[in-house]
């Protein structure tokens, strides 16, 4: 409420535009969007003179955008048979529990070490995205026999643990691992990752909402932009070639890794 009153329509309009644009990216590439949304909400409002949001408000709005963008985009991908529901159920539950454990374990490790590790893994993930994969991309739907459960739980546990330790959702690590370890088609990976990120975001959103960390008026504006943006992104995703999607993901993941590395340098 205070953020809206201070910034007025300018801040609300900016949040609406950011939510729409970043949610298009979420639907297109299967990522939650927090790695882009958080710095945008922190730096753009004061830069444009429309107000300022503190980190608690930013984190509340970021998880709101990820939750509703993933819900909207995953619903459309699911209608096309591109969401592996059994995979989403297992990996979503595992990644949520491991993220909780990671957030607790982070108290014994310096944030600089964790962020440096995360940046290094993100760079590896970006490199994985440009490695050619087999013709399984020609498959157009998800089938229960397409993944091995132990591998899926290992991937979800590792990403959730690391993401929980450094305060990131980790979807840009999840996608390349699902491609190269679980060996699923690109379109199925994108659709299923949206479902996994949605499930893993539910608990975080509920906690922030219950503790008053979500500015409700701005969140409502954000959802109004996120839902159609994610729907449009998912439509574009289904009309894009797998090679284009993997290349775009590699760029986004690489930029995210550089941003995290910059944070490490800035902290000394």
C-alpha cells in the first residue's frame, strides 16, 4: 500500500509493464523470471523517479510474478500435452523440500562462496544449452516412460538445495539438467519446468503473504500483467523451434550467471 501511495500511477504502470514483459519470457523459456524481475524492481523505479521498493517488497513481488506466470504458462503448455505431470509432482515436491534444507544450511556457509558456486554452475548450464542433442526434440508430447525417477529426484534435490542456499529459484539450472540428464525433449522440459517452479513457489508465496511481505495492491497489478504475458510467451514457445529456444535460454542463463558473478565481486 505504501509503495503504491508513494509512487502513484507511475510505479503501478512500471510494475504492470515489467510483469507482462518478464512473464512473456517465463512462458517462452520455462523460467520463473525472478533472476530478471528482482533487479528490475530494485533499480528501475528510483532510476525513473517513480518511487522505491525495499528488498522485502521486491522479494514478495518477485515470487508472486513467478507463481502466477508459471501457473498461466504451464496451463497452456499442459493443454498441448507438454507438461509431464508425474515428473512435475515428484520433482516439485523434492525441490521444495531440498530448498528448505538449503536455506537452513546456508547459515554455515558464506554467501560469497555460495554465490560464486552458483555463478559457476550457471555458466556451465549456459554452455550445456548450446550442445546439440538428439532427435528426441521431434517428440511432441510427454510420456511416463521418458524419465528415470532416481535421476529426476537427484536433479531436483541438487537444484533445490543450491537454490535454497543462495536464495534463487534455480529454474535456469533445472532446465539444462532436465535436457541433458533426464534427456527429455526441449518443449516438454519447458512445459514441465513451469509446473515444477509453480509447485516450488507455492510455499514461499504463502509464507511471504502470511507475514505481510507482499504489497497487495502492487501484487494485484503485477498479476494483471503476468497472466496474459505468460500466456503469450507460451504461445510463442510452441511456435518457436527447439534450437531457437535452447539458444535463447543459453543467453538468459549466461546473463544471469554474469549478474550473480558481479554481485560476488561487488561484495568483495
